[in-house]
């Protein structure tokens, strides 16, 4: 090789070298915080999170490569939820994914800058988390899990499986479900249309739940609707057990009530909701602002009937309703 060609070759290598080195630089790792009102040990909650993580992975956000997750849990304790929110905000993640109204509210009190995407919030406008569904207006947006119109659907389903009921109770915790007022209005209208007595049952703890369900079970002709309320989720084993003991036809807001032994459930598919929330997290990580992303409502609902529980309670489920169910537990 001639001397002039050799010098040119060295010069070209010097020029390309830094470019090649830049290309090999590791991708910047983004941080996603997650604050969940429920407990880390709850298997249902873990399955929702798995759906969330899977969707992010499909969108190109791979744990350990270009994203890192910081998890905090509330486990039913408001004090723990506040501490967890404070810890997450101090980590200054790129975005926080919150599950439940209480989790989102405590995060809002901690930061108005870090983008927050929520799921499983029933009334974000009424609880002042966003200015409106179309234009959230701040650093928070996300996906609603319920609508007050579900009250009439729950009433309809109770009437389908137990047309003999003459009174139906609506159970909720007023401390954890301030949005109950809208559901109750629809509940009363549905009761009036079917000439059934509506009974409002606000409860604060397990003792009050047991007392209320015992009273309902003492007389024939009672049915029960369990509201989409965090307190109801935390006490679901007690509620399911009492419902079976007193043979109370009961409808629940989530699938895991029915798979856990409850008579039937009708409500949002949480795995679908969490996957949709992952799409908003992706968009924010790519530069979009939460105040430009409208709050969206749940679009996928599922009916689950536990036929084994129905038989044990002496409830005959119409074939037409079984045919409509997304899942029947034999």
C-alpha cells in the first residue's frame, strides 16, 4: 500500500470511530413509577400489572433495557399510601401510573409536574382530579373503570336471576366511594321501574358489613348489589361468605368476586383497561403532554356467572343469561 493511501485510510477510520462509538451508547433508561391502592400480594392486582407491563413491552419499553419500574403499594392503608406517594415523587420518575382514586388523589397532592396516568378511577371530574374528560387541564389523565349507568345494569341482572326479589340493597363505603351519589340516583330509578324497594347500605368496616348482610338475610326476597369500591374489594372474602350463608342473590363489580365464589359479576375488564393505560404511558414517554390526552372510559365489560354457587344457593340462572355470559364457572 502506498504511503498516501495508508494515510487516507487512517484518516477515514479516525472520522468514523466516534460515530460508531456513539451508535453503541446504551439507550437512556426512563423511570416509570407505579402507585397502587391495593396490596402487592393480591393475585388479581398482579395479573393486571402483568397486562400493563406486557403492553409496554410490545410498545418497545423493555424492563432492564430502556425502562425501570419503581413500585409502591397502599394495601388498604391511607397512611401507607401517602408515604408511598411521597417516596415515588422524590424519585422524580418520567411518569407515574396510579391505580385507584385514593392513589391518584395523594399523588396529585404531592406533585403538579410529574405526568400521572390513572386507571380504575370512577369519577375523576367529581373528585377534582381533572378539569374535564375532554381536557384534563393538568398533569393527570387516564382511564375510568365504571359509569353510574351500571347501577341499572346490575339491577337488571339481579332481577334476571332472582325475579322474586322485592327489595334490593346497594352496599358501599361512603368514605372511599364519594362517587356513590351518582350510582344511587340511577339505582333508585331502576328500582322504581321494577317496583322493587331500594335499600341504601353505607358501611365503614367489616363489622358493619356483617350486621347489614345479617339483617338482609333475615327476611326472604332480598338481593344485593356491591358497588365498585376499594373497601368492597378489600373485604370481598367476607362479603362472598355472608352472601352464601344467607343465600342472598348478589352481583359484584369485578370478575374476581365471581371466580372467588360470588354468584355473578358484571364490570370492566381490568386487564384491557391497564393495557390501554400503558398506551398513554408510552405516548407521554415519547413526548406528549397529559393535558392533551383526554380521559377515556372503559369500553370492554364482562359478565361472569358462577353456576356452582347458583346451585348451592338454590338460584336458577336462565339459559338465555348463561348464553350471554363471557365466562360460566361450573
